[in-house]
């Protein structure tokens, strides 16, 4: 497992959450999708298509 220093921010995660927020997704919805993409893909696809 990779250890990240406390003062280091993962820019890719920040960008992911920023982009998700821009299209109307909450952090909880992103987490749910990452935990089970097959189950949440139809919902995410509908949101993106809007």
C-alpha cells in the first residue's frame, strides 16, 4: 500500500470530485460508483447525457 504524506493532495482525486460536482454528482455518488460501477453506470450515464 502506498503511503501519502499528510500535506500532499492527490490532484487526480481532486479533479475527479470537482468534475463530478460540475455535473451534479455528490461525493457519495462517486464513492458508490467506484465501489460498484456496473450497478451505478446507468444512473451516471443519464446524468452525463443531460
